[in-house]
C-alpha cells in the first residue's frame, strides 16, 4: 500500500518535471533528439500529439485535484443540502454550477464521478458533463472571436448546449439508475489517520496522484488516435458532402469526436470549415465535440459503467444531431 502510494507520487513529480522541460526546452532539444526528417508524417503526428498532451494535461491535473478535494473535504451532508430535491430544479442548478466550474471536457469527468459518489443525482451529473466544457467565459470569447461575422453560431452553440443538457438530464432521470459509477479503485487512508489535518493532506496528495494516472492513461491513448486521424485526414473528401445538411452534420460531429480538440480552441478549427459546410454542421462540430470525443469517452469508461457510457453516447449523439438539424434550418431562414 505505502509502496504503491509513494510510487504514484514519484511518477507525478517526474511527469511535472517533464512537462516543464517540454514547455521551456522542447523546441530546442526535441528536434535534435528525434530525427523525423525521413518521416514527415510521423513528425506531424508527434507535433499534434504533443500539442494535445500539453494543452490538456493541466486540466486533467486540475480535475484530479478537484476530485480529491471533494472526496476528502466535502461531506455527503453538505452536497445533499446544496442540491435541490426536484429533478428539474436540480438540472437548472447544475447548469448554473457549470458557469463557474473552470474545467474542460476531460477534467469534468472525474469531478462528476466523485460528486455522484457523494450524493449528487446522476441526471444532475450528466448536465455538468454536458455544459461545463461549453458554458464558460473562455469558450464564449473564443467562439465570438472566431465567428465575429456570424453571431448566430455563438448564440446557437449556447442555446443548443443548454437544450441538450435539459433533454439529456430529464432522460437520464427517467430511465437511468443511480448505480452508474465504477467501483473506486483509488485506495485512501482510512480510520484514525483522518483525525489529523496533516494526514488528510497526505491522503489528498496520494489520491490526486492515483486519480491523475488512472485517468491520464486513457487520455494518452485517445490523444494518440486523434493525432493520427488529424494528420491523415483528407479534407478534399469532406467538401463533396459539406452542403448536405444530414450528411454534413453527421460528418462534422464525427470529425469533432476524433479530433478531440479542447473546447477553448475548437472554434478556430470550426471556422476553417465554415466555407464548405452549412451552419447546422458547424454547430454539430462545436456542440458535440466538447460533450463527446475519443479521449473523454475512454476516460468515461474508466470512471463509469459501460452500460451508462453507451447510453450517454447514444443519447448525446441523437439529441445534438436532431437539434443541429433544426437549428440549421432556422439559421437558413434568418433565425437565431
């Protein structure tokens, strides 16, 4: 037990050191250490993967910290007093909470898992999963800047996010059970050790390191697949179906899923597609991607039971796809 905890802490320190080294010295030493001159595609995959890695790891770490804090310092009684009893009221309370939770689509998953374990209703947790990556100031700003000449995309992204959260939350409340979280494999210090504040902070560090590496290994697998897809994707093929509402929306949602971009920067990528795709398809990219992508589905599989993850994926896809088709039709007629 002690060996496992200390090993996790040591790996965490090594990873933080490597992140600092990448940040300050990566552009100097990496090209010299790894020669990609004969393999330009491999070089591109490495660059894209490193970008995804450095962009997302700090948020994963933030999510692990928040999860550990909730586990050790917030009791079930406090959470139960904060969550409204009525399902619809709880959904709107979760939407309001998403406005002040500064985490991305990867970091929110362990946080929601811990909240559900502490007594938050599953449908309220789903609302947080859906809304937290989109309803924040950074995403507002990046989307506005990327679509300054098309404000309907900004309004549509916010409106569709809220509508998806309400529909998904109500569906999960009606049809899902509370038993959706996988058994927690992170071992914590129990018993009399929690009586001392120093032991509590030691447990906090242990829990954060184990949570971080449990979630991080799934993220790395997803980021690697996303990097390969970004490099080898042929954009000329997409241009042929960009003007078809149904096919275009499905394609853009699929691209968002595989590219696994951070919601704070995906608007600029979406803007690069705006000349070849209809507004409804662009909204599909901007709304679906932060809610579901390759890397966060793998992370969800590590935190929630498979049946719940499958239900969540199918539900979010169906709701977002339908809403984007409706929104695309409204925008084409001058709505939003």
